[in-house]
C-alpha cells in the first residue's frame, strides 16, 4: 500500500507545478485500491482519481495551489478519517511530496502510531523549484519510527523511461 502526502503549503509556491507533473507520471502506475492520496497545508484533503491513468490524475491535481501553513499529519488524519485501514499483513510505504518543512518529526511519527498505521518505509519526493527552504519533518519521523528513508528529486521523473526504475529503487530502499 502506498500513501502519498502532497504538501500544498505556501513554501511550495513555485515547486507545486513540478511536483504535480511528477505525480501525474507516478500515480498513473499504481492500482487505485492500493494507493491513498491526500494534500495538506494545515488541513488534510483526501484525493481520489477517477481512473488509474495520467489524464485522471492530472485532472485530480489541477486545482491544487500552494498556500497556508504546513502540518504533514493533517494528511494522515484525513486519510484515516476517510476510513482507510490496512490489513496487518500489508506493507505501507509513505511518500511525501514537498520540502519537509513542517512540524517536528516526533509529532508526525506520533500521528502514525496514534492512528494505528505502521509504515514500512518513508520517502521524500523533492522539487528543486521551491524557495529552497528545507526542513527535516519526514526524515526525522522515519528515524522515530525506525523505518528506512529515501529521497528522490522530482526531476528524476522528467524522463518517462526512468519512472519505473526510480520508483522501484525508491520502494526497494
């Protein structure tokens, strides 16, 4: 199972478009029943594409604009509030799209524990077009949860032939 958490806070201004382009390429390849998506600033919003293809994903993401504060846990709470639960046998990979600026990593990690989610790995999909401010919310949360962490630059998905290779390497890490 894959949980995509998309930062749409004010610090993503300038980077949100590159992130949406990368997500259009990435999300189209995942089965809908194993993919859970939410945007966040200080409030989380669950997104569901109408189909597992690029056009549907692009349509789903088109209205996302950067503004507001940053609370990663808001996206996790939104997914939980939507009724998403995972079988004990499922492996959960959390991929955060953003700049990592936000709440302290221990608070983000606590949210997963409190809601009964047990990530097996966490990753950051970073856009270089942002304001350059970087936090460590996700990296720190991964350390708190004692799970592997990897980071991928959104520009890695510019070449469509690299999408599968980059995703495989990220998920295997």
